[in-house]
C-alpha cells in the first residue's frame, strides 16, 4: 500500500473568486487487480496496454486505487512529485522473487484484461484474496505457479536421443529374440 500526504498549496478558485488553503489528506492507494477490474468496467478499455492513457483516465484509476475515501478536490491538487511517486509504486515489483525472463520476448496478441487474470487465478487455484495484492506481486505469483505446474523438461542433445533409441531398440530385439 502507498500512502501519500497531499500538499497544502494555497490556490485561487476562479469560481468562488477567493483563495483556498486546503487541508492536507493522506491518500491510501493499492495497485491491484480489484482496482483494474473496477477501472475497466467503467471505461470499457484494457488497462494493461502499451498505449498511453489520458490524464483523466489515470486520475480515475488513482481514484479506484484509493482504499480510503479522499475528498474529490484532492485529486485535482496532486502535484507532479506525488504522481511520480504513484507511478513508481505501480511499477515496483513488491516481491523478492526473481524470475528469469527469456532473452527473446514473446508478445502475446491477446490483451491482458482483468478477466483474463481472474481466469489465471482460477486455473492455478490462487485464492481470490490475492486480487487485493499489488498487481506485480500477483502476476509474479501467477508466473511462478504456472512455471511450477508446467516445468520445462530438459532438452536433450541429438546424441542423447540417438543413444536412448539405440538402447530401446536393443531391449526390444532382446525381448522379441530378433535381429532387427
């Protein structure tokens, strides 16, 4: 969870024609599957995409990330420093697990939506409480579970394959008492 104390910079409200000195507020944010699911249901767009989101879309995502209920005016007062902290938090690993990534990156043409991640959770028997974890931690868990469920068999050399075939053929010839 990320806690950000909003700044208390005095500003001029043109509608009220007066200076406003807002109270600071502590926003508690959690970048989670649950937040992405809420955002995607509202915007009807894929959140996890390489395409940039508009400022309005990102502010709305920050709102869905909020665990507590900050006043609406807090969102308009976020500074660039606070937004950078949120972005840094969203991109952090939040796990000690180190996964080995292939040198050749495989791009999946299927968009990764919240429903697809929920499917992975169901298929891997990951409990639904994990939807509230930091998203990158959840995706790491999904990756680890998937890898452990489908371990890559060690690739054998051509020589090893030929030796195994030779041994199998010899055993069959002996069992059937034939020459070939």
